[in-house]
């Protein structure tokens, strides 16, 4: 029996907010005199021991209390103790633990002696039955005058132990990709090669123990990418599998495990292998369900009613990759035969048959390709990619092999696996120099670069693809051209966008617009009517990326024709065609068609339809496994919410979209989500959050040429300046963005920032600098794309008008705000009107406007703007201007979010990842929270948050 666990330094626990919250709540109760128990349940390697060590450390940080920890060992090791366990306590000799339930409870209470006591038992499932019964008996009776906390850790396969029934259970799942990435970066100090990092994260599959074992097994040169990774990278090690070496299992067990791994391998989707399929295939080889028992007993796999799941995800890949090719082929042959008997769908049967083949097979390759490319609701993109890759391996002709490899790459891209897609593309490009192969490779390469790469490179690749594919595959050539349009949009290059629409013969209406870059008419073309998705949203909607384009020529041509008209500054004329796009795609089931229809709905200003269609696109993307569409659907939803003035919902969609974009390797979309979050935070007055999101967006935008994201960042930063009353700084920041010139902002975003620039220039005493922009803004607002624009235009005119005209213009602006809603924009007009009235020595009228502004700002969480309104109210002589009440209501929205996360048990790093800010920002806010609330520890903060939320819930009707 091991002694007390020693914690030698700060623990970094990733992705365990809920578990830490449960542990901290238990420890807080013990300190306050309430005992209790908790059972941590997890598969090997997921961090049960780490959480116990965290509990010991946290308990010791309480000024009084004894931490006591035991480590369970196999029963045969207990012989020297004559059948009893030993309990080790700091400064005391080992105490025998009797197996009698009541006696064990008495020993624990005696050790406590009326003082707080923590007992941690790791691997309690390894104790013999009598000891587990005594442990469970004691755990269920802790409390009362004996403040004792008992935390047990149990392997997932033994979570239903009847001796431990009735205890509160906390489960540990594999880490999410961002959390696993943060753990890896900590272990390697950020010095690993990017490709090596991705490979190891994929191999570990979110298992911290497996990830540590993989990193420890590599040399510095292998980690840095200077030496190739070993072939059996994912083989893991015994410590990662709970101390069990799979190679020591009986041969029949290893064979059945390989069958399970092979059944799950193609496409690597789902939560496990089909148990019926594996057992049917095993029966053909003389294996039965009893062969699985040693692996279950060792905690390597878990069998449910219909699945065989690997408790350590990395083990599945290790078993499959580490097996000899002949054994893998034999496993797939058995699975194919079992599927044939069950008359399963064609694709999985043919895929296993292909993976069992020993050489080229043209007939099987063709049949597998047909099954993989069959339209309709069927296999996930990951499974399609696996099938097409296997078909390519069976293909003898270089051209056909390369085309199938490229098709597999495209499905891997759709599945959100860019590394796999690029690997397949490289193989395809090396296999054939055929024109169609080159065109297909460039098309997929351009699509990948649109999600993560310089968009100028993406545009060139996509234009080359369109040229190469035109004689062979007109539909793919059209998609490539649409992708080039998307790249030009991100670049902020209107001419490049017009050129990508097609030749003058294809798009005669655009020829004149594309040919001129100077003169009044050209300026109107770029500024009066931005392209479709931007003008109608306070936060512009990005151009749909090429993977959002459905294959149907009619829908693509409807969109293309509408864009030709829109880019000429004639949105009104394009509305009929855009509504046609909505009608064609709104009832579709494919994410790509739905995304197109959702974009068109946003363009024509049908916000209910836009929210409904994009939400359906999100659901369809998740259901079909097209992970590549998820962050884009969330982006469109966020823009729809911003346009409707629902900033909190926009934040929720953008935060989720940011995580999805990171998981699918789409840094360009992640940058746009950061820009959305910066805009929301700028409304709420969260200066540090704006800075963090703006910096994150700018890092990618600068490297990849994302003019749209760069412009949005400047707009968000300028709104922070305005909210803090720094009008000259805001005007200086926005001037280059909104004014005409070669280095101005994105052609579709600059008009949206004009109202902020006019406000900043007027308040800074430089109204003349804004008059030219107002004329452009008026022409743009007349197109009717943005319902907020008329009210904003009247506000701009009021700011620049003569004193005798401003009063009426402010009244017009407020009347127009009433027609469309949006508390934030209406409150900004009320604030400016109140300021104007006060400076005209009309304090009574000013107070009414300023009170209305204050209430609206508080309702939408715009704290910095609310402070301006309070200051103006005080300047009118109003003594009772309300200040924020005490308690949590005195925190900023960002501080409140951080306080709640910390109260749930999250570490600073976890809070930073959840809110997409830096750990330093979290630390700064947390210090301010402690000062504002008068608390001294995270435990006190947790209690205060819980008490406040209970009072709030009690007060609600």
C-alpha cells in the first residue's frame, strides 16, 4: 500500500471544469462541517489520479485539515498485511483498515477527530469484495458531526459495482481537441512541429495518459520534425492503458480485439464497433464472446448491448496499425463475409472486401467507387473518404487512381480532416499529370486554402482549376469559379470578384463595372451597394465559401446572376433572383444548399427565414458528418443574430463556431468568428476581450490576406474608443477604413462603419471630414438592404446639421429606430441627442433622453456606454442617477462570465479557452472580481455565486 500522494507543484488540469467544481463543492462542505463522498469514474489514462492529487492539494490549501490518501494494489500484494489494507496519514504510522463495515467507518471517524479530513482512494475497484463493501458502507454514512470527505476513483468498467452503489458519480470523458492541444503545448513547451502535433493529438484521441506516453516515447528530433515518426506511432504504452500491455493478452483475445478495431477503422466514425458484426465474424474464426473477457477485465474494452467500445481511444488505432498486413486483411475478410451474410448495405461490404484485397482489382474498385459516390442520405464524408481511398489502392490506371484519391481528399475535407485531405492530394498529384487530375487537385487545394491559407493563393488555385476543368467537368469548373469569387471577397478585391464571375459573354452586366477603377460611377459601384451578404447586417456576412455551393447548376447560376447585378450597385434589381435562390434551397436536406439559401435570405433581409434556414443547415451538417460546414453555419447564424440586435445569441453562436473552426482546421473562419466576438464585446464595453479577439483575428488576417476580418477588427476597436469617450482616437482609426482611397477598408464593410466614423468625427470637432462619407452612406442606405441604415443616416445628418435642424433630425432618427428595434443603436441615438440637448442648455429634456439611453444600455449589457449616459445625467444636475447595485450585478459581463466559470471549478486556462481570451486577461479580471466582491479565494467566490443565483431564482416568478 502506497503512502500519501505528494503534490510537488501546481497542477494543470485540462477540460475538467465540472469535475473540479464537484470536488471543490465537496471540500467546501467538509470545511464547513459537512461530510460526503464522491466517486470518479473513467477509463484508463483519462486522469482519475490527477484529479485525486488536485483534491489533496486543494484540501491542503484550506488552512486546517488533514489530507489522507491511499493507493489500492492487487489483492495478492496485501498478504503481508494479513488481508487488511493500511491507511497512511501525515506524521503517523500506518493504520490497519478492517474489512468490517462498521469498524472501517469508526477508524475513519477516529482519524478525523472532529477536524476536517480528506480520504482519497485510487483504483478502488482493485480492492477485494469485502473491502469494497466496507468502503461503500463508510462512504454512504459520512457526515454529521464528522466532517470527512471520501473521494474514490473507479475504472469505467467497474462503475456499476453494487458495493459502491448509491455514491455520487462524476464521469471523465476524453478531452476535447482544444483542451488536448493545450495539454500537448504545455508538455512540449510549444516546441513541437505542427504536423507532429496534429499526428500525436489524433493518435491520442483525447486521452491525456496516452498523449503523455506518446510524447515521452519520441526523441527531441522526432518531436521537432527533424526525424520521421515511428511507424507504430499510435501503439501507446502500458501506462497509457492502465498498466496493461495488450501484447500479453491471450492470442484469441488479441484476434477478437483486432476484429473490433478493423470493424471500426474505415472512416473512424461512431462510438465503437458493431458488437453483433464482430462476434459473427469472430465465430467464423472459432472465437466466441468469452475471448473478449480478458480485455474487459483489464479495462481495455467495454461491451454494451450493441457496441464494443475501446475505453482508451488510442488503443484501437494502436492495435490496427501495429498488426501485420496479413492479419489486417484476414480481419477485413472475415468482416466482409459477415456483412454479406447479414445482407448489409453495399458500401461497408465492399470497403471491407477492398481492405482485404492483396492487389489491384478493377471490378471491385469500380463497384466501391459507385457505392461511395451514390447520392442521397447515406454514409458520412469520413466513410466515403475511406472507401474512395481504398478504391484508389485497387486501381491500376494512374489517372483513375489519382482521380479517386482526389475525390477521397475532398470527402476528408468535408469531414473536417484537412491533414488527411492534403496527404491524399499530394499522393494524387504525384500519380498523374493528366489535365483533369491537375484541375481537381487545384480545386480541392484552393478550397482548403480558403479555410486555412492565404486567400490570394486560394483564388489563383481555383481560377487555374476552373481553366483546367472547363473542357472535362463544367460543373466543377463552375464551382471553382465560385470559390475564386469567395477568395476575392475575403481579399476585399472588388475587381477580382467581378473577374471571377466570368467573361463578359457569361456576365455581360458586369463588364463595365469590372473595367473601371476610377471616376464617380466606379465609386458608386463599390460603395453604394456592397455585395450581397454585407449590406444588410451590422456585422457583415462573409461570402459563402465554395463548399457551400450545391452541385445543381440552376441554383449556382441563380446566385451567380444575382451577384452580377448586386456588384453593379443594384440590389433592388437582384432581389428577385436572390429570392429564387431562397426558394430553391430552403427545403433542402443537404447543408450546402441550405447554406446558399440562408445567405440569400440574409441578403434580402428576411431574418426569420435566415435564422431558420441556417439553423437547419447546422443540424444537417452535424447529422451528415459534414463537419466542414458547421463553423460556417454558426457564422451565418451569428451574423443573423447581430443584425437582429440579439448580441448574446450572436456571442453564443460565434463561441461555438470558433471551437468548431479550430477542430476542423479552418483558421480563416476562426478569424471571422474572432471578429464577431470582438464586435459583440465592443458593444458590451469589454475592452480586454475586444483586444484579445481583435489580436487573434488580426494574426490570421495579416498572414492570409483577410481584408474583411481586418476591417471588422478596426471597427470593433473604434467602437471601444467611442464607448470610452475617446472620439479623436476612434476617428483616427476609422478614417482610413471608410474614406475613399487605395488602402481603404473592405468594400462591403466600410459602409457599415460609417455611422461610427461620423459620430467620432463630429464629437472630435472635425465634422467636415465625415460629410463625404455621409453622402455615400445615404446612397447605400437608399438600397434598403439594412433596416437600421435609415435611422443611422438620420443620426448622421443630425450630428452634422446646423443647430436649428438637429432637433428634428434626431426625432426622425428615433422614430425610425422604433420601427426596427435594436436597443443598442436606439440608445446610442438617445445618448447623442441627450448630449446635444444638454449643451443647448435644455437639461430637463436631456434627462429624459439620457434616462432612456441608460435603461437601454443596461438592458443590452453595454456597460461602457451606460457609464457615459450616467455621467451625462450627473452633468444635467440629476442627483439620483442609479449606480450598479452591489453583488454580482456590479460586475461587467465579461467579469460575470469569468466568475461563473471559476465558480464551476474551471482553471484560469480553461476559462481562457472557453471565452477565447488569454490567461493573463482572465487573471486580471479575476483579481478585479475578488476586489469588487470582497472575496479572498475561489472557494468563497463559488459560494457567493451560488448564493446569488439561488436568490435570483427565488425572486423570479
